C-alpha cells in the first residue's frame, strides 16, 4: 500500500517538476528579473506558475513524501514531529535542515510580499528562481532512493 502511494506521489512530483521546468524555460531569457512591470503576459503567467508549482512540490515532499518514504524504509514515524522527520531525512543525505528551512522561508516570503515592496520582491523572486533547482534535486533524490530500495526488496 505504501509503495503504491509513494509511486503516485512521485508521479505527481514529476508533473510539478515538468511545469517548473517549463516556467523556467520561459523566464530564462529575462533573468535576473529587473522590472516586474516590464514582464509580458506569458512571463507573468510563467512566474506565477513557477511559484504555485514550487509551493505544491514543497508541500507534497514535506507533508507526504518524507514521512511515507521513511515509513517505507522501516523508520517509525508515528508520533514524530516534522522536525524529527526532517532530521531523519537529513541522515538519509536527501536534504539538510538548513536548506529545507531556507526553501520554505523563501517560498513563504514570495507568497506574502506586497507590490509596494517591489525591489525586495524582485530580489526574492530572483533568489527563488535560483533555488528552484534545489527543491527539484530533493524530489529526484528521494525518488531515486525509493526505487533503489524497492529494487533491493524484489
């Protein structure tokens, strides 16, 4: 059951990653962003899609994949806090706690900045775009480790 659930989660993660990559392809030609107002409709759409898909991917990884992956490998996650889960994920060499916190903080900052703070928003967006690859690496590393474990069990 948990194996099938993880396979579904990784399929969903792949969809988010594909859309993040498509968004980055659209934005690549104008990086770093200098003027939000100068973005055309497609570029704004790509930026919003990037932020949305990054958030969805991060939620999927943090809320579902981490815990299920650890359970699949035999770690008892019952009554464990997210921080405990994250410490165990760090031991698995998937992502360190500081990097995960940075990604989460950056995502929250992007989601809650206001137009009157345009310079800060552009700086955050540029950093956010640079760090998107880090989140993708976490998802792919977890998927690789899952399929390696699954293969060993076969």
